[in-house]
C-alpha cells in the first residue's frame, strides 16, 4: 500500500482497510475500500496534468461534486461524504470531534459480478439488458439541460491534441500516432459545421463523461450509471453522442458487435438522434485512443496497440453507405430480420435501423412497447411517421453507414420514395419485400410480447384483404421468401455489396 498511497494518507488508508477487512481497489487517483455493507472511496493526494487533489479541501470539494453528480443516476449507491477524524487519544474514526485527517465518500457496495465489464466478459449481456441500458442512457441524457454557446469543434480539437500527447507519453508508436492525429483532424474538419449545428440544437450537455462498461452496474436488476467524471467540467461537457460513444466502443471491442448495435439502435430509437451515425467515426476513434493510452500506461505498449489500431480503423469506414428497405405485412419478420442483419453491416457499431413502429411511439412521446389507440394510425399520423423516417435516413445515409428502413411499405408510393431517396443521396439501394404464408404471419403475431408493433391478428386480416398477393415492386426491390428467417437473412446478404457485409472492426 505504501508504494501507491501517498505518505500523508497511509494512516487513513490503514483505518479504512481495517474497516473493510481487505486491501483497497486502486486507480491512479482513488482508493476504494469495499466492506460487507459499505464501500469507502478516498481520493489520493496527487497532482496530475488534469487534476490536483493534493489539498484536503480539494479532496472534500471533489468528493462532494462526485456525490452530487452520481446521485442523478445512482442515488441508492451514493450515500454521503464523511470526515475521518483523529481523537484525543490518536485513534481514527468517524466521530464528531477531533482533527479532520481525510474525507471519504460512503457508498453501497456492488457485487463484482454485477459490473457491466464483468457481464460482457462472461457473455452475459442479453438483448434485454442491452435495451434496458440504452433506455437508461436515453432517459438520463433527455433530462440534462443543454449547454449554450459551446464550441464543440474546438473542444474536440483539444481532445485530439491531448490524446495524441498522452499516447506519445505512454510510448505508443509515434508514426502511427501522427497518422491517427492527421486523420482525426481531417475528420473533425469535415464534420465541424455539423458538430456546431448539433451544439446549437442542444446536443451538448454536462453529461456523464466517462461512460464505459466499467462504470455501469446492475442495481436491483436495472442498469445503473455511476462514477461520472467529476474533476473537469470541460471534459464532461460534451456532445451526447460522444458520451455514449465510449460505451459503444467498449461494447464493440470487449463484448459483441450485436450488443453494441442493439444499444446504438435502441438509443436512436428512443432519442431520434439519427445524426449520431455521421459523428460516430470520430467519436469512436477518440474513445478508442483514450483506451489506447490508458492501457499502454497501465500494461505496456502491447496492451494499447489493439486500441490504437481500432482508433485508426474507426476513421476509415468502408463506403459508400447503403439504404436497405425491408417491407412486408405484419408478421413477415421485418424487425427481427433488420436487427439480425444490422450488427454485421457497414462500419461500427453496425447498421442504423429506423423502425416506423418506434418512430410512431416517439412522436406520441411514449416508450416503444406502449400500445397506441387506433387514432394514432390515421392518415396524418402515418404521413408524419413516413416523413420522419425518410428525413432520418437522409441524415444518416451519406455518412457511409448502412441505414435499414423497417416499415410495412404497403403504399407503392412509399416503396418508390425509398428508392428515389437513395438515388438522390448517391448511395446504393436494396428493397426487400418479405413474403410468408398467412399461417406463419398469424403465428408470429400471436407469439409477440413487449413489442413496438401494435399490429394484431385483426389488423393483419384487414391488410391481407387490401394487399395484392404479389404486389408490384419498383426497380431496386426484390421479393424475399421470409418463411425461414435465417434463409431470408442470407438471401438479403447475398444481394448486398460485399464490402459492407462484415466490413467492421472486430472485437478483441
């Protein structure tokens, strides 16, 4: 402990270790002592280029800031900040009298197996957990007040420079880092106007700031965000897309691409931020570079090389993008097929799926699984959904991402509009009309649980009565037998440009 705890804090550390019955968990700035009913966090008396905890007053201030920030998302875990005092007989304790020798943050302990980095390592991140995590982040982001007048491109420029310097100091190859920095600055220049527009539109907020897998846990069965960045307001005042990008990069590299894709699509489905797709190459690259120099400093250059390679690859996604429209009657498997395909299409974290059912729910300000009344499916509502879906596709498709349009496309004009949109954007297009026997459609609808679609068997029967058995498909559309979902997915993949199928940064 003496080698890693500053000398002036050794007595306080020994007192906390005795309470916990175990040695602390150490980072470069903190020591966490985990007991049976309580965890105590002590900030180390250290000065680094980006923080100064060398005074007792500073440690108290930043512990208080940490408490306030994390009560936004984890009030049951974060309890209070208390003083360790020295009594007249020299003994340390949490009494009301005596000299204050240290301040600590008291928290509820979390079982090690409930942290999301552990869940990812054991392949325990289920689709339900991924969706719940995305919902939690979307709700958190949505409750934050926008920050006005923020120079988002300028702040990201400083991040590129700071990460370049940190990675060089950690010993990563200078030539590769120089190439990364040049590419990152070019990516920033290309997106500068769009990033400034996002800031003007309210996407910059005082967010979590350090939202990786290790800073998410299960608490009472729910994904819970904790350990928000407390020591630098500028570092945590960021585009919300950059906030969630740390988690998406972590999922991509440490878990599975489909988990990253599920979180990405659920988040966009809840927030409507389709423009995030265009910013992800730079955001993911920056987050990978953070991880590269942290790992290199912790475990040596070899430990950071994989993340350095990822940081460079994120900036060079395959292109061009593609618009894939998937239509068909209720029960044809549109949404199941869209999500099954999405994780393996295009750059990280896979294709953006724009689902008409989710858009409809968002326009009515309800969660995707909340049923809507019949009037929510009138012509005006249908037109609004259609317009929103096409506008989102127009925002995302030019970014070299694959965009999947998941809608019934029963209107021939809508099918044509999707093809025309791709043509106007200058990206390839494929329309897949899913066919399946009526008995299959009915069985799938009857088996649905907690789904965004409100289609019932009665709705299906009405649609069957008004939809031609073999609808006329415009150029770019093909009929796909969807009786077997795996075969349907294979048939669609076979029709896509090979450069976009599986052309992703693979997870470690």
